[in-house]
């Protein structure tokens, strides 16, 4: 999902994420909205229409160990994997990064 929005303007990335029919699209959209809001709050002179998604990547997060019931009273262990979604937005004109957001 983050490959679709990397390098695009913030408004265009929001439209792409709304139209994409994938399970992670709403979560990535939430992180992008948070990064845009952080940019607005940190710099009052930043124009939201000029923001560009400069970096977007996903790292592996902590794993949670769980147990699934199995036949004959046994139990199978499995791991629920989590991830960290990182989105950086920057101003198109200056290239500096006013805000970033991580979601675990």
C-alpha cells in the first residue's frame, strides 16, 4: 500500500487510499492523515496542498505468541505479527520534513 502513495502529493495519496480496495488502506490513510495534521500543527505557515509524501515504509513490529486449539486436546502455537507504518510528508517547495507519524 505504501508503494502506491510514495512520492505523490498528499491530496492525491488520500484519494488513492480511499479508492483502493485493500484491507490495509484505511490504516495507511489514518497514518497519512495524522502526518498531515502534525505538519499543520508544527508549522503554521505550511500549505497543506503543497505537501508531498516524501517517505513511506513499513517495518516489522513485535510478535505476539498465541495458542490455537488443536485435535485431541493439543494446542498449536502461532505468532501474530504486527508492523510499524511510517509516513513522512514534506513541503514540495523547500523539501524539508515538517512532520512524521508512526503507527504500531
